[in-house]
């Protein structure tokens, strides 16, 4: 192994290549700083980090969880990527990180003169390509995206995340309303056996003043996991844009999947040719939905007022496969709010029938159901 302390790429126009079977291993006892990542790429341009067969970046996750050895932190990332342009990460296995496998962020608004965290006008990361990577056994999320424009993630596996919330395979979650999610594409990826949700969009920090969002998830597989499968959440009234998930399969998850705190007049959500198979398999697990699909509104969430009608969802050629005697989809939005504008066509395979439930106050709900018993 190449045993290292925290690494930083300090020059633009750089290509770092790991040959076949190379292991870059975090030094034992090092990485004592709460934000010490294995590899940091900050404010750089035209950088490629590529790996050959079985090339690995590996940290010491078990050590960081030992309070006798380390001060607690969820920010010891495998790859820190911030405010950088034209970056490619390819062919790497990133394992046992003390935070996220890959963190993609920046775009922090300048709050006061001399604020060193901000880069005026930055979209976060611009034109980033993550391809053919495996992110395994991360402590927080396999991949977190905080702010990005023109991000493409292809043929990447997010597996076995566990440790501290949200423990997702992928988490798209900004910190500030000024951060961007423009032309974000995930294609041919797999999220496997994570303790949190397989794929999460959590846009609660954005609002009507934010730039429009555009997120496209294509041919995603979520299989296994101890929480929900697909979570599209926190779209506030007036946030413009689109969130599209197509040709994807979500299966064998403890919780269901759905749209949470998504304003009916916020950015549109489309699920096209998606299959939800044996979702919500742990009906007593707390803190998650237990229908295969749900449209949910939480109201006041930790003091954050989310009191608006929920919906604005299109299900297009969606399939639900279930073997339990329950509604395949539910609308759970407490009065005086309601579910509004839910449309589409869903084929349900269930020997117990094909029922869905929405509040009596629901408006403009038109879901055509084909029932296969």
C-alpha cells in the first residue's frame, strides 16, 4: 500500500493515474482533523483522477469511530471536490471513508466581507464526470452533492453506507438557497444495501428565489437497504424546474418510496417506466413509510414550517409488485392541507388487490390503475 496523510491536488491541468491493483491507504493515526479527507480537489480546473483494475482509495473508518482514537466527525471524506471545473473521477474503488465516499460541493454564498468559504459566482462544481467507480462502506453518504452544474455520474455503485445519518447511497442536498442543481444526471448506477435511502433528493433549503433545478436519474437500480428506496423531498412552493426518474428499479427495501413535502406547485416530478418491487418489507421499522409508494406532507418539521399542499407528480408507465394486503399508494397530508395534482398510470401486481388511498379533500388526482391479481 501507498500509505499517506491527507492529499491535496494543488495544480490545474493535472492527471493522477493509479495503475492496476494500487492501494492508496490512509495512514494509521493520521487524519485527526475533523475535515481531513483522503483526497481534496478545491478550486482547481481540468483535473482527472483515474484508476486501473482494482485501484483503491481506502481510509480507516473503524478507527475514526473509536472515541479513544479520534474526535467524532462525519467529514473525513474519501474525495472532497469543491468549486472546481472540468473534473473527472474514473475507475476507482473508494472504501471505508470517515464521511462521504465522494463529496461534491461549493457554491457557498458570500455572507460577509472576507468570507473565505465562498467563491463569488461559483455554481459549486462545474462539468464534473464520475464514472465506473465503486463507493463502499462510507460513514455518512456514499455520495453527497451540495451544489453542482453539469454533473454526470455513470456506471457507479453506492454500497453499504452505514454509520451516521442520512446513510444514503446518494444524497442531493444543498445547504443554502443560492446553491445550484443544474443539469444533474445519474445514469446506469446502482445503490445497494445502504442503511439509509437508496437515492435521496432533499431540496428543503431551496426556495422560490433559487435557480431552477434539473435532475435526471436514468436506469438506476436500488436493491436492499434499511430505509426507503427513492426519496424525492423538500420541494418548496415556487421552486422551478424538473426532477425526472426513468427506467429504474427499486426493490427489497425496508421502507417504501415516494414524494415527501413536495409542493404541488413546485418543481415537477416525473417517474417514467419505473418498477417498485417488494418495497416496504419491514412494516414495523420506525421513521419511514410502509406503503410501496407515498405522497407525504410532514407539516412542521423540527420547527421548519412546511405547510403547503403536496403533489405535482406524474407516474408514467409505473409498475408496483407487492405481496402484502395493503394500499399500494397512499396520500398522507394532514388537514387543512391536501394532496393536489397527482396523475398517471400504474400497473399493480398484488394477489390482495390494487387499492390506493388519498384524503377526501384531494384535488386533481387522476391515477389510472391496471390491476393484476
